[in-house]
C-alpha cells in the first residue's frame, strides 16, 4: 500500500527533550516488568509441571480477545498521532475515544477472567490454593501480581489519554504542539507490548 | 533552535497494514500455543511476540523514523536486559 510519510521540522512537535525523558521513564517501567518476568522464568524452570497445570486452567479465549483489544487500541492511538499531525482534530478525538473505550473493555474482560478464577477459589491466600502444588501456587501468585500490576498501568494510561482527549478538545494539544500526546501514546504502546509478553508467558508457553 | 527535531511518521495506510499483521500474528501465536507443544516449537509464540514487538516499536512507537539516538538507546537497554537474562539463565541452569 502506498503511503505518505509525514515530516515535521517544527520546534516543539517532536520535542526531543521531553521524548528523551519519556523513553527513560518507559525503560524504568520496562525493567519493573522484566524483573518480574525473570522471577517467573526462574520459578518456571524449577516447577515446570506445576506451571503447566496452572497455565492450562487460565481462560485463553478471554486472553486472546484482550490481546486483540489492546493491539487495536494501540493502532487507534497511533492513528490519533497521524490525525493531529494532519490537523484532523475530529479524527484525533474519535481515535482517542476508541482507544480509551478499548482500554476500559480490556479491564472489564480482565475483571471477568479474575472473577472466574476467584469463584473457583483461586486467589492469593485462598484456602483452595493450599490443595494445589507449590508450582501452581507460585504461578497464580505471579499471575495476580503481574496482570494486576499491568491492569494498574492500563488504568494509568486511560487517565493519561483522557487528559489528552480534553487537551485536544480545548486546543492545548494541536497540530502545532502535540508532544504530550505523542509521549502518552508511547506509554500506551509500552503497556500493549508488556501485555503481549504476559499473554505469551502465562497463556501460551507455560 | 535547541528543540528543533527532524521527525517523520507514516500515514494511516502503513498503520493499517501493521495492525492487520499483528492481529494475524496473534491468531498464529494462539494457535501455535495450543497445537505446537514439542521441543523448540514450544517457544514459537515467544518468537511471534518478538516480531509483534518489533512491529509496534518500529511503526506505532515511530522508532523506524526516529533519530538514531533513540534507537541506540533502545538497543543499549535491550542489550542490558539480554545480559541480565543470560546471567539468570546461567545461574538457574547450573544450580
């Protein structure tokens, strides 16, 4: 598909300093999850059977649907950047509304998944967990910790994008100054990338 | 001007293609996670995750069109993660 590459040489739009700061922040967030993934992999090496049995009990359908939802939300927020660069304010606003709505939908689906597990007595400190092996206990502990932490990041991203939506609405973020929107989108994409690995490790590879 | 940048970004069409690709890759990952459970194939969903990450980082996060400085920064961080991962693997593997 032929496409136009948009160029921008205006000061402030791709403000290198703020973008540099945002990337540094993203790296700290990345390391937070990388450490948890390392913990997951260490325990997985020690308890491969327990992790396997725990993994197949997770709801892969909801997780796959959630992956579609987050990937689509990433696409929508990327579209909002192109739209603001082209000066298409209405498209920007709708793209952000779609992104936020998909973020909320992701949380709702995650809530359903958690509720299903909790109803089966699988949650931290539950008596039902004591009947399971050590590997399964560790798996579910990490599952709630990592998906919960990720959900908090999704909530943070939704709040951030809602602020951007207001800023686009009142003109504080516009074709001439959209660095804040670009940085918020970077954050949202990182949240998406982290979910891709949560999905792979918890639902597919274990 | 100190803050002046030379920044590019692709248009709607490129993002549409990338979006379609990552969705197809997600289906492939979900299917392979259920069907391929032997040997190295078990890690196939992780390979797909890596490809999706590269696509999202390159296009959605604009790294492909970003200044080289940002790309170098990302590679350095990924290198550090790789080294830490190797230390972890060595530690766990030889316990």
